[in-house]
């Protein structure tokens, strides 16, 4: 890399892209299955050994959705409600159950919840983070987007033009990264660390606070960057020893003139995910967290036992 990482990705030198392939370039680009920095980019298509909630993430139309529990799904509003496939089984949306999450001032966020007609069997819900992850926090990202081409692509970049001009070269380029395969998708996980928090973004479907991850060149790792199809995908972080859902992938940020930043992952690109901590009260109002459900069940059992022991 010859200076691109130091360049400003925002403003005149960058553009946000939604991660859904049917959205035009007028909107930020929506993401696919995460692109990972491994030798071939394949693999990571089964749950990691330290599983944050693999079974709860699945294919939702052209994007991704997350089963949060009690029959409820969380996804990006620009992905929309509809059937979701979890662990090979497709579940259907219950009509009239869409709930758009909002900000403190009443404006909408790019977050949507809806209920399924049947509660998935054997798939646990996920806990929602109550606080924003700190900078440097390790995360696991899971999305159902396009697969990556196996080899690195390099470009020479002319920063004297506006937008910058990119020319693909065989070697020695100013920038390098991976192109996505346009025809295949997989549910895949990768890892990264939080490189930014607190920035509000507007992707055309709502304003929301974000957590940021940067796609770095770390050979031999599963370093992740979102791509088309990853919109609505999960960003998990640990609170102590427990995994929590901290973010939901919505957009990526590419360099000026970068070829199709919604698909191609260039080192130095970033993924913006919605910080879910501010929306937790709205989510748990619809979906009691597993611990609350357990307590409610135990309370009910205690009342039954007590009633049965009452003297006649």
C-alpha cells in the first residue's frame, strides 16, 4: 500500500455503499457474506469453536437476518421482512408484525424487527449488548453475502483525478484487496476489532450511531470486511465470558473512485455497523432476554408448586 490508508476515506475521497445488491449506487452499498483475509477466502462456513450465535444468523432475501428469540427477527430496514433461512430451514414472516426501531428524537433507524409464524426449534436467541464495545474490542462478524475470489487483486491509483482513477495491475500496485464472486453466497464468519465508535451515519434509510471495523492486511487471519449481502449481518462482542450482539452491519466505506466498493474489499476499507446498545430497550420490550424468560418460567413453576401444596 502506497499511502491509501492515510488518505481520508470520507468526504470527497470516499462514498458509503449499502450492502444489498439491488440498491443503486445512489445509496450507500449494502453488504454480503463477509470477505475474509485468508489464503483462499473459503472456509469459516460452520460455527467457530467459540460460537457467538452462528445458528441465529441466516439468509434473509438479498441480505442477512438475525433471530433474536421468541419468534422475532432483527435485520436492516432496507433488507425488509420476509422468509429467513436458519440452519437450512426456512421460516416465514407473520403479516402485520413489522416494527421499525427509532432514535431518541423519534426519527427512524435502519433497523427492523418482525415476528415469524413459527418459533424455530433448537435455535437460541441472542443477548443484546447494553453498552457500546470499547475501541480495540475483538468481534466476530457473521453475514450471508457473496463469496470472495481466491487471489489478491492490485490497482494503481491516480489520486490527482477526481474521483481517483483505478487501474488494475499484475503486481506492485498502490492498493490491493479482493473481488467478490457475483454469483455465489455463503454464510460465513470472520474476525476484526473495533476501530471507531460514536459516529452517526445516514444510509438513506435512517440515522444511527455506528461501530466501525477496518479491513487490514493480516495474512493468515480471518480478518473480515462486509460485502453485498451482509446487510443485516451480526457483529458479536464479548461481555466478560459471554457473547452479545453488539452491532448490525449496514454499509461499507470505500475510497474515491474505488471499483464497486460494495463488492470489492480493499485494505483500508471499513464496515459501519449499527451500534445496538441504544436500541436495546426497544428490542427487549419485544423479546425478553433468555434469562428473563427463565426467571418467568421458574416463577410460574413456583406458583404452581405452592398452589398444589396449599392445605385443603
